[in-house]
C-alpha cells in the first residue's frame, strides 16, 4: 500500500507518466488471485493516468472485477470488504463515465444505476457527498445529451474520477 500511495502522490503532483509506470509495475507484481484489494486499488488509480478513454474504461473495469471477486469472498477474507463496499459507488460511477465518454449511453446509464444502488454504503462525509454529487452531475449530463463523443464528457473528465 505504501508504494501504491507513492504512485498516487506522483499522479496528484502532476507526474502522470511516472505514476502510470509505477502502477504498471505494481500491477505486474501483484497476484491476480491473492492480491485482489491491491489490484482493485491499482487499477482504480491507473485508470486516472490513461490518455485514451477506452484504456481508462478498461482499467476501471479491471478495478470493478477485482472488487467483485473480493466482495464475493470466493478468494479472500473479509478484512477489505468494508473498504470495497464503500468504493463500489465510485467504481460504478467511473465505469459509467467511461462508457459515456465513448458514447455508450445505455451502458453508461446501466453502470450509473448500479452506482446509485450502492450509495447507501457511503458515509455522510465529504467523500460520500462528492460521489453523490458526481452521480447527480453525470445523470444530468446524460439526460442533457452530453455523452455523445465531442460532448462535455469527451476529454474533460465529466463526472470525474473519484478515489
């Protein structure tokens, strides 16, 4: 987690390429069956470092797949399940925003509905309020037709990628 945190700090500090390189190395080092929480976290943040919206969505989907495997409890115990439960709304939101950026409105709406279903897991803190507000913004943008390529979601982050 320390090395993941360091890569996150690099990204937040503006060194997107080095963060991407470090996340890629961490991804290669983690075991797909034993390190699900770490892989979820790495993929979640790796998505933020991508230049291509399709690549960003692919990493968001990897994060969601790792969270699903962890949440289902088929491979690991419950020590990280609470953290994953509170991460689900953001994971689904990011998948929705990715689909929207690529013009896949039906997929975006479906993922956004799943994000909305998971909002109850969020605390009434700044993080929870931020995710809820981002869900509302993306719903409005989709209803306003902003999901089409070239629309407001195309390239500017739209609903935003949340931790």
